[in-house]
C-alpha cells in the first residue's frame, strides 16, 4: 500500500486545487450574473463583464474541470492498472505547473489578453504551458497503462484514453496562431474557416472535457459506490465507439444560419441527432445498473448523485440535438436559453458526478469514511435546486426574448423594434438566476467543507496510527 | 468488436485516434481547402490602422461575449438590422466573403446586446458611439452595458499597431509596406476610443447596404396629415419604436454632443426653421439629403435613412408629431416659466 501513498497525495493535490479554482470560478460567475442586471458592478478595466466572463468559463472548465479530471483519472488509472503511476514525480510537477498556469491564466484574462475564441481564450504563451501539461498527463496515463498489471482494460480506461487523444488534437489545431507580441496573436484561420475550426474545437471541448472523462468517472465510481456491476458491457462498447466517432462531426451546429456553407451545417445537424443514441446508451446503462437494486438510492448516499447526474446528462443530450435543428436554432440561438442549456450540463451532470467521485476517493486515501453524510445530502439538494432554478429561468427568458426578436405584424414589420424592449424583460429572470447561483454556491461550500473535514479527520487518524506526536499545524 | 482490442492498449489507442480523426478530416480539415470557404466580396479591403486598433480593443474588452456579428438570413432579423435597405438581395444578411480578413472571426454566440454586423450602416454617427461607449445609460435608458470612458484616455501606440499588422500579414492580410508606413500619421493623437468608434463604423461596410438614394426634395409639398390628431399620436409612437429618442432624446429636445434638438429654432445648424417637407426628406433619406436642403448640419452627421423602413404616411406622421411638439413647447414654455417665478416669489 505504501507504493500508492505519494500518488494519493498528488491525487488529493489535484482535487484540492480543483476545489479552490472551482470556488474562485463560481464566485466570479456570481459577480458576472450581477453585472448583467447591475452595470455599476463593472469595475473597469479589469473587472468588467467582457473580461470576467472568460475568467469564469476558463476557471471552471480548466481549473475545476481539468483539475478534477487530472486527479480522478490518475486514481482510476492506478486502480484499473493495479499499480502506482509510472512517473510519480512528473505528476507532482504537473500539479504545481497546473496551479501556476491557472493563476496566470486568470490574471492574463483580466488584463484583456485573449484570442477571442470561446474556451480557447488564453494567449499563446499559456497555450504552450497547457500543451506541456497535457503531454505530462499523457505520458503518465499511457506509461502506466503500458506497464499495467491487469491485462483487460475496463470501460473507464477507454474514456480516459479517448480524452487524452482527442483533447490533444483539438487544442493543437484550434490554437494555431501567429504571435504579434508576447500577449497578442491572430488566429491562423480567417472568417468562415476561423469559425468552423473554432466550433469544431468548442463543441468537442464539451465532448472531451465535460463528457468522456466524466463518463470515465461514472463507469468507475458508480459500481464502486453502489457495489452493483455495470448492467451491460456490450452496450458500453457500442456507446463508446459511436460517441467518440460521432462527436467530431457536430461542431458546426453552433453556426446554424451563419455564412458557413450549408452542407457543413447540415452534416453537423445530422450527426448531432445521431449523438442521442450513444449518449443514451450510457444513460440506459446507468439506469439499469442502479435498477438492479433501487434501494441503494436510500442506503447509499452517493447513488443519488450519480442517478441525478446521468439524468441531467440524458436531458442535456436530448436538448442539445433539439437545439441543433434549424427551426429551433432560429428561435433560441443567441438567447439566454443557451447558458441555461450549458449550465444543466456543467452544474447538473459534471458537478454531480465529479463531487460524488471526490466523496468516494478522499476517505479512501485515509482508509476512513466521509466526514458527514448529512452535509453531503444538504450539498446535494442545494446544488440540485440551484441548478434547476438557474436552467429553467434561462430557458423561459430565452424563449421569451427569441419570440420578441421574431415577432412581426401583418405587414411584416417588427412588433418590438427597439432592442431594449426585448432586454428589459430579462431583468427579473437575471435576478432569479443570481439567486439560483447563490443557492448553488452555498451547496458547493457545504461540499468543500465536507471534503476538508474528511481530510482533517483522515490526517488525525494517520497521526494516531503512526503513534507519533501530532506535528504543529503547517 | 468484442475481445482482444480491450486488452491491447496500443491498437486500442490507434483505433480511438482514427475514430476521432474521421469527423475531424471531413468537417474541419476538408473545408479548409474548399473554394466556397475562401470567397471574398468584390473590393474587400483590410481594416485601416485606426479601425484595426479598434478591433484589437473590441477583442481585448471581450465585446464578443455580448454582441454577435452575423445577421442571419431570417426575415425578422434582416428587418431588425436594416439589411432590407440593401438594393442587392444578397446584401441583406451577412456573407462569407465579408470576413476573409477576420483573424479570428468575431461572430459571437450571445446577443445580450444587439448584433453589430451592419452597425456602420445602422448607426453611422461618430458622436453617438463615442458618447454611448463612455456612458451607455446616458443614451439608452436601462442598458446593462459596462461604461468604457477610460478608453478615451488611452493613447494608441503606432509601433505596437505596426507589429500587429506585420503578424496579420503573415496570416494572409494584404498589408503593404506603405500601409505600415502610414500608421504613425493615422493614429497620431488618437485614443483607443477613437479606434473603437472607427471600427464600429466600419462594420458591414464591405457590402453596399445603403438605402435607395435619390430622395426628391420638394420643399413646397405640404404635410397631408398636418391637421390630424391620429397622425400626431401615431407619430409619437413611431418616434419611440424606431428608437429616434436614443439620439434626439425622448421628447426630441436633442442631446448635447450627440444629436440636435428637433423642436428649437434651429434646423441643420442654421437659425430659422424649414418647412415640414425638409423634415420629411431628412427622415426618409438621412444625412445624404443635407446638400439638397442647402444647410450644413453637424459635420459627417449620422442621421440614418428610414425610407426603406417607413411608409410616407408614417414619416408624415412623425413630422406631424414633431410640429405638434414644437408648437406645444412654444405655447407651454413661457407659461411654465411664469409658474416657476410665481412659486419663487
């Protein structure tokens, strides 16, 4: 067991880093939600909505998301390969570089250094740092898998491998740019090509940051937490290959009705509809897995996180293809509906499953139990209510504003000619969204407390077990 | 599919890579070599130095997070963003060929504020944009846009701009050595605000989206609706729904440094009023009509043409309201003053 001790501390380091950046990202999310209805809350130039929105999205996608993915993927890889990491010190260097990178990323975005590509805002020096981080991750994942002590690779390993490969391809291509100074560059591609490459990247960042690594966690931690085996191995095989094949064709559904050639849009829409099948393959597999014993919903506090998480994943992957249809896109595209959609995936699916996985891992590092199941339950309900309130509010106001933009009278004239008429109706919904964000944030603070208290309890146990006097608090 | 591949990491990884590359090649790489992805509208020119500086500011401040730059080929959208003024049907919405020098594209994904693709045509007033960027709520009540007054204090740096143009040249924007040499003179004494305003006014200008020209100015023509109370009521509503108040103020009193009053004793910068038909021509044809009226107005003033959006009856109704408003002012004002005096005494 001692072989794992060093690696477990690295895993815990990634988890704690992810939690730290998660709290930062969520608080900035709250601030920008206020800025939307209270423009006086913009503090120019560094703390305006235009600059902070990227800090929010990058902080949570890369700080919370990728930080947790690094840590939990290492945990999964070690367990499924039945050995410690092949390069433990490299993983520790990666942990430090990750934190320095995210800190610099946040500062550079506040300074206005941006490529103006969604989820690829960071300028070229930070892009290079991210590539280095990803190479470190890939070397350890592939190295450890190559030297594994369990011949058969379980589903979760497939998803980790697909994540490592796909993100590398996506990130390298979309960030091709020509530097115009140390803090400024211009995209290699222009106009329609720039748009097409960006949304091929942008949508698959969702696919291979917010989907495949989370599915890796789901397939590993759900059976571990519940003691129930995955319902169908064959279904997980079909779902895996069809998902990683189909995802890459769908980016242009973000560009429906733009000047991008129609054939690329249509191809993307068709594959987006197909994507329902592999997504629901995993949803069905998840439901039938828990369906072997529904009493686990009561007896095991983690089960509900996974069940609600996969439920939101299921809703997300029906809503997404619906949005890609031209007739729906023309109504809701560019409105608040879309943030409502995205936040169901991030706040519902990603956060639920990631938090449950962390609840599973942290006590096991110390051979103990979670600090408080009651706090975990409070966390669950607050996050659930906050997320539902957020998304439903945004869907309503998105449809409302989309209709107002489109409304014409019998003579073909706009009913709401002044754009502001369509904006002011958002304000009550934007107030509610901030309230939803506060509820969600409080829920996440319960989660953070629970994790930190579990670590504290684990460390106390360790000190007791070793018989050494407790060292002064660091 | 079953079996051995799941115990062999290398072949498995190669298979996963192939699965990922299939869609990548067809939908991302192949379009890069397709001719329809490399079109240019006739006469497309790279942004000038001041406009490019403005685009850099637009990127830096994250304007793209709240404003899109593509007008979709949807009827309501074409009408909202005044694409319907274009005489060529293809100019009514955004075209691939307009963006051939856009590194990166700035189409955006969210319209918290309006689309800006045709802003150079929709709101061609330099003064309005400068005032609006400095303090959005002074011109648009309840707007949630941040204020960017600090941009007016930021001097543009010619050397930095030249470095940016050299980088753009490497990705294919045809800047010449002469273009680079002209930068210091073009941005001398200019601020980031000047750049941002210039960029805003350049948006959509690669394609002709001007309203049909040739408004016949007949100053003798009487207002057929002059005596109509219904026309006054309708005109007031049209003044509001078409956003006239955004520049001229809700009561048409004008706004300092943005747009003139429509109810005082001046018209187009000269004392003394002109007949109703002059107002009619200015609303229909915009600032282009000024020479025909023989008055200078504000230099490069930004009155837009509403001829494509409003029927003649609508325009006469607005004029009727403006005249009614002016008469009302003249009658009310002294009385109002007296009342004030009465209170003070």
